[in-house]
C-alpha cells in the first residue's frame, strides 16, 4: 500500500505522459505561430532589469484593448483603444544637454507639432484659466535663456504660419511653402 498522498507508480507515469503530450501540443502550436518566435527572441534581448516594466506595459495595454473590444457602449476610461500604435515607444529618449537633439524627419516633426497643438487645444478647452499657465511657466523656467529665445522665435514664426494657413482657407493667399531663416 502506498503512503497517504502518493499515487502508485503507474498513475504517476500516466500523469507524466499526459504532461509530456500537452507540452508537445503546446510546442507544436507555438512553432506554427511565427509571431511567438519573434516575441521569444525579443524577450531574450530585453535587458533583464527592464523586463518587468516592459511586460507590465504590454499587459496593461493588451488588457485595455481587450476591455475596449468587449464593451459595446463606449469605454470605461473615456478612450476607445482601437488599434495598435506602430509609432509607440517603450523607452524614454533623453537628450543629455551636451549633444544636439537627434535629427527628426519631417514626418516625425510634423507629428510632434500636431500632438503638441492638439494637446494644448484640449488643455485650454477644458480649463482655459487653469493649471496650463503654471505648467508652461514651470517648463519655461527649466529652459536656458537660449532655449527660451528659440521658443520666442518659433512662436513668432508659428503665428505667421497660422496667418498663412488661415489666409489660404479664406482664399486670400495661395498655398506656398514659407521660407524662413534664423
């Protein structure tokens, strides 16, 4: 008779066989999915100290997507998570101040300007006299005098470009690329 809590050797061997068969089926299914192989390769390349954070981001984002797909009458968060963002980034890019900022393509720059403009519009629309002013002042205080001069220069040119586009929409000016030099 077997001691209490121990299965007989035949039963243990049968259970082991079932586990091996299940593992074989799982391995075959994973082998047929090329995206799993990519995922495994990239996971192996993630620095070990980054893995927990990266996996947490993936889990959170996938969970939001699943919730968004399951809810038929809007989302819980106020955002519908509709598709993956091919331009998403997991790592923060930092310019150390000693080097020039990395070169941006025209497309990257246009998207950055679009995000900034829409973000400002949304912030001002929700709270026109609110915290945005203090946030801007705080940010400006962190800039060097040369960087603040660039902000001033840029804003002056942005205003002229807004006038240009507004004129185009009213038919007062023809579409053209304004040349500005510093």
